[in-house]
C-alpha cells in the first residue's frame, strides 16, 4: 500500500478571514489528494498571500547542523553569491524567517537570519517565483537559481531541486549535472498548530551528505508597515 493510500486527509482548512488573500499558487502545484494529506497548519501557511507591505515572520532556533568537509568548503565558496548555505555548525542559535510578496518577480521573497557565536548574523535572501517547467523556481542572486518540484511526503511539504541554472545577459544556461552542487531538498513539517520544523538537506552523488540543517520555528504576528 502506498504512502498516499495510507494517508488520512486532514480536516478541511477553514475559509480565510476577510483580511486574508487566498493564495492558490502552491496548491496548484500539488495533486489534490496530496494537498489534503497536509496538516491544516501547513496548508494555512502556504495558502495565504500577503498584502503588499506586509510580512509573515517565523522565529525559532537551529537545533542541528551537519556538514562534511566538502559541504563546508562549498558553503564558504558561496559567500561570493550571497552565502545561501549555512556557514557554521553552531546549534542553539536564534533564527528568524521573514516572507514578503514580490510583485515584480511574481512570487515571494524569503529572508532568513541566523545568529552566530560571534559577529553579525548571517542573512540569506532568496526569491521563489512561480515559473519554469516545474512551476516553481528559487533565485539566490547573481543570476543563479534552481527549478523546484513540490510534493507531500509523510505529511510534510517537500521542495526538491530539479536542475540548476544561471541567467546571463538575458540568456539562461542550464548547469550540467557534473557542475551541480547536488540534490537539495527543503522540508516543512508541522510540529504543533503554530510550530514547524525546517530541514535543509544537500547531497552529492559522489561526496555524500554535504549539509543538513534542522531548525524549529513558531508563527509570529505578521508585520505591517509603520504609519
């Protein structure tokens, strides 16, 4: 029996309040039967489009970070394109995630802040855009991005890389497999109604597990522009 066949659909999500803007962009990428298997809290987070000028904020901490020597070297090398990967193995450090709409790019801007044992926090910026052959892309800066697929696995929402690319002078160059940093997955798994676990996993076919980071976050009150 497949995992999907064993799945018991979660209760139907409540109708958003009048102040919410229903967002079907993520839902459209997932078969209805899989979407129904997600916890209501996860469906709620990925079904609400933020008004212009507002943000969704999630606060928590890093609970685990593993990286081998190749993963550490890769993370340091990516400093030149904005450091999109964890730079430190430190755990117990505070972390904040902020999500805002990106009207120009037709998606969302995700900003992650990670406190470090010393110095300023690490800031990671990326843009999710609903485009490309898989319906979703993530752009990390310097023209570099990846195509993503979205699915449901064991009751969690999972994003998986489906190829990397570089945009240069209006042209898109697809990176060959041998230049790829590996298979990246990001998992959003519910813990309670207002808390979730974030898991980033990067694996290379020859070098094995490069980086795996786990963090726990809680919903915070959405931020709105000051008057």
